[in-house]
């Protein structure tokens, strides 16, 4: 999708609904499920304990970053070079660097794992949450 007039198309990471937002927006309410969404990319550099870590963009966990959560929801993708102790859900990509450690289920559109990455948990690839027609 091209950027026109400072807008971009994002997909709601909760219900899969696509809609346009201002590129300057940090958070927005999904027009379909009315939940507040984080638009910006997220970079984790330190220990981060949350219930869910969501983004309509990309979530990057740096080498010293450690995410402890129930769910990591990166709509475009999740890149991990540190530690994630959470279920990862994305219809986009998951990329695990060689020092990545993941404890939890991974549900991803595509998955790329470097040699040395440690995984514990079930993996579902490809995964989609866009079928919400029922
Ligand atoms: Zn939604």
C-alpha cells in the first residue's frame, strides 16, 4: 500500500480489520472492534513485563531485551534477538536471531529461525486471524 497524504493502511491485530490511519498517529481505535490499538513499531531493549505487547507495525526485541507477557502481537512482524516469554501471534513474519530464546507458542505467517535460536512451544505456520466472517 502506498502512503498517500500521510496515511497508511494497517490491519487490526485483534480482529484483522484493515483501515487507514495517519502516519503520525500513535494509537487509534479500530473502527470495527473499537479496541484501542498501538500503531507504532515497538522496540524492546530491556526487561519488559506486560500482559500483551501489541503493535500494528513491527515488534523488535533487541539482544538485551526480554519480554515477559501473555501475548506478543505484531501485525507486520516480530523480530527477536533477545528473549520472548510469551505466545507470539502475527499474520506477518517472525524472525528469530541466533541468540533468540522463545518460550511459548508461535503463530506466524512466515517463520525464519537462525541456527542457535532456542524455541520451546508449539509452532503454527502459516497462521491467519483474518477469517472473522462467522
Ligand atoms: Zn479490530
